[in-house]
C-alpha cells in the first residue's frame, strides 16, 4: 500500500476550502479523462454512507474508482472538518483522510491517502506514492482555485 500526503494553505475560509475540495462535479472538470457520478455531488450533500464513482478512461477502456464516505464532519469558521473516504474498486483500493482546519490566514488542507493499485507490486509503492502525490496535489490546487 502506497501512502502519501498533500498539504495546502489556501487563502480561503475552512468552509469554502471544504466546499471546493468536495465539489465532486468540479473533479470531473479538473481531473483528465475522469467523470465523477453519484447521488450526492456537493460537499453539503455528502453524508456517512454516500457513494460515488470516478470513471477514468478513454471510450470503453478504463476503470471505476468506487468510493464510500465512512465519516464526514464539515468544518466551521472556527473548527476543523474531517472526512474519511474508502476506495473499494476492483482496480484502486485504499482510503482518503481529509482535514480542513481554519487558520488566521485562511485554512490548511491536508489530504492523506493510502492507495493500492491492483497488479502493481509493493516494491513500486514509492513510485506510486510519488506519482499520486503529484497528481492529487495538482487536482487539489485546481479545485481550490475554482470559484
């Protein structure tokens, strides 16, 4: 299992950073070749047990990244918010731990993830972590920059 973290310090309030990071419709716009679908697509609609799927592919070739919200507590202007999202797809498995904490200058966003890609041997975990950290970091920066 590859582990990585992305730390960002946007000049946004914690509730606004949370809204942007968990706007699943925006993930479709910023992640290449990926479409996210689910019953709850806005941060305010996600609850424990919400399920969504990120389909990555080109035409008929691709895979589904199936995710389930295990726990979610949104931030307030003065308290941190946390979410745990479990990945239970056939290709990608693992978990995401998101925290968004208010600060004097805005907020701190920490995205911690464990990722296991089927067929990729554990000896390549460092490579997977490096590539995933870069990709998720780029996506998170784009999500936070969207209005």
